[in-house]
C-alpha cells in the first residue's frame, strides 16, 4: 500500500512545485516590452525561415537602431562640410577645380549630394524599418499588458528584492481589504489573487519608451518631407522695388528633389517701402544694430488686396506656408554715367554693393554694357571696381574702411576699365565682380590705373574725353530676403518635443510590482508578508515599500510576541533586501 502511494505522492509534489515555479516565473518576468532575444544561428534546425527571422530580430533590435542613428549622424557631417550641388553649384565647381583628385572621388561617393545619395537613403530607410519593426510588437505587447491584470504572488516572497513581514491580530480578510484599498488610493492597478493582493504601477515608463520611438519616426518623416519638398531662395530688393514669387525673380534658388517648380511656389508679391537701421553710437556695443526692420506692402494671389507688414530679424512674414526672412542689408550708391559726347548713358542708377564687414564696408562693380560711345562715336563697354564706406575713417592713402555702419561720411572709390565685359560669352557672371580679362585699364597722368575717391556730388572724368561718372548726392538702401518653404518642420518639432517627454518618462519612471499576502496561523494570528519587484534594482523600491508597510501597519499593527514580556508597543517592520529578510 505504501509502495503504491509513494510514486503518486512524489508526482503530486513535483506537479505542485512545477506550478509554483511557473507562477514565480510569471510574477518575476521582466517588466518591459522589449522583444526577447531569438536563438543564435548555427544550430541544425536553423533553416531559411530561421535565418530570416534572426536577421529581422537583429534589424529591429535597439542596438542596430542606435547604430543606424549614429551612422545617419556621421553621414550628415560631409553634407555640412562639403559644398552641396543642390545648395550652391558654383561652390561645387570651384571645389572640383581646386581639388583635382578629391573632386572625382567625392563625386563617385555622392558627397556633393549627400542627402539624396544612395548610401544615405539606404541608412535612412533601414532606420525607418528598424524603428517600425521594433515599435509594432512592443505596442501590441504593451496593450496586452494594459488589458491584463498583475500576476499573482510567487510562492516565496522573501526572494523578492524588497521584503517585509509581521504578525498581527487583525483578520486575514480584513488586512487584505485594507491593502487593496490602500493600493488603489495610491493608483496601483490591483486585485486579489488567492490569499494575496497583487498590485502594479509605472506603466508610463513603457508608454514613454514607445512615445520616444514613435517620436523618432515622426522626426525622420518631418525631416525627410522638408528635404524632399523644400524650396529656398534669396532676393536683393532696393527701396521702392518689389519682388514677385516666380522662379525668374530669384537671385539664387534651390529646392528638394520632389519640389514642383511649376506649381510649388505660392503666388504672392511684395514691395520694400523703407528699410530702417539704427546703431549704438557709443559704449562697448558701438555699431551694434538697435533697429533693423523692413517695412513692406504685400498681396496674396494675382489680385489680392494690398497689406502692410514689417519684417524683422527672427520675425518673418508668413504667406501661404512660405516664410520671408530679413537676412541682410547694405547700401547702393546712386551714380550717373555720361559718354564721350556728354550723353547720359546711365541716369541716377543705384548700384547695390555687398558689405564685407560689420561696419558696412562694401565692394562691387559698376557695369555699363549698352549705349556707351567714346568721343569718336565708337561703341565700348565700361567697368568700374567700386569700394564704398558709409563712414570714412580718414584721408590716408591706405585701404579705405568704414568706422561706423550709418551714413555719416559716405565715400565712393572707383577704378576704371573699358573693353569687353564678357557678358556675350554665354557664361554666367557674378554681377558684383568685374572680369577684367578682356578689358583695358584707364590710365592717369602717371600711367597707372585710374582711381579716385568721390564724395557725394563729385565726378570722376575719364581720360581723353572718354566720359565721366558722377556720385550723386543720394545713397539708397537695400535688403536681402530669404524666401523659404519647408513643409514638415511642424512635425519635426512635435516629434522632438514628444521624444524628450518620452525619454524623460522612460528614464525617471520605474515600473514595479507589489504583493501583500495574508495567512492565518494555527494560533489565530495573521502573518502579513509584503514584497516589491522593480524592473531594475533601485534604492527607491525598498523606500516605497517601507512607506506602504508603515501605512498598512497602522491599520494592522504587530501582535506582541508571546515569548517576550509585553513592555512596549511593537514597532512597524522595515522593508529590507531579500537576503536580509531571509536571514531574519
């Protein structure tokens, strides 16, 4: 009889032990939605599907996602350091001429068009796939966890990272009810499982983790949209002149690969009525702009009503998704050119010059291409290198420079040439530079290049009755505007803010579980056990469990030990690490 019962009792005991171990595994499972690692390849059972699954696991792992994000950051470096063909083709051509060996190599590697290159696009797409493949299963797992309930208490609570126990004369059901109420008031998801209360808190940690990953995708989508559909151009506008948003009106223009130049430009126009710039006159900030604004009138569409607006630095004008930024300012001396017979060829023409320092020292070129004839009636072309300072620093013979950006003492210095300006060659020219390759210099009495500094109202006469140029008593001002349209910036900003919020939640919120088990002893005294488990070891978990123990102990105080005299009220137990609890 005994021989027959022994195997059955052993089998029952083994089954109970297996069930208990399964409960403990469920209770102490990792508090994360991170996917489990798959088996390593190489085993005999690893076929094509196994290899594909392993590669997919690797691609969608956080480790690979971080590597791809790092590679994407590295790939963006040459896009910032090397001239890009979509931004400034002239700089690309100049780089190729200056670097005969590096130029062709960079061209083959796609370093002159990084953001549209094959390798950069491949990293971008792989990062998308990695993030999406990581987010989807984690999201479903997180939703399942939210719909489920905290697992029941394991068999040995004293194995948990934080543990406390005491004996109380309160009933087991009464203590469980008090524990359940306490947990719910502290916003734990809790319920009763058998003789224990199971509670869980900190789901916002995994929510923050998922928000961070989703926000990265939103940021990447925003950046990609902005790069593919963007348009960006600049225009120099004199006071009194205007601009219409058509491709031919831009001084330079660049756009994304998917931007439609026929229909992508919003229909609007504006006129620069007045530019106002005032500057600090004294102190350490002398010359610093105090007022820097452009007053404009604009209209939307082909027949829109005219409206007034003021554009300031970092305060652009927004029209139909396009932003108009004030990006620069300078001066345009007004000149009048007469030919050898005294006929006016260019009458009161403002010539925009480009500033080269903060005090508006400016350089440029004056080109007279048509209508000019010398004293014998022969056609010719004139060119002048121009150097302008709004506030002349002195009368020395050295290089001119401006000592203040306002028009306090304007001086225009000119050097004169004649011949072919090269405008008929078909090659693009910089309007602010004079190509003297096919030109001859006008010479002064010493046989040197004819140069002269002019005050407003003064005239420079060309030798041999070739004509003259007059610096009129007027200097106009101009402003440069950047007209930019970049869709997706709102998505990118939203994604960045959401990523920061999600990262803060995932770093500072701890997901943890707490169990409260109450069992009635043979002597009628209730044994209370409390244990806590966090996703990672933290000093805050024993502290939090200690506060819970203190609150529950106030409702179910410790019973006096029958082996010791009843001399004082028992103190509440303290939550301790599992090893210390096991020793006690």
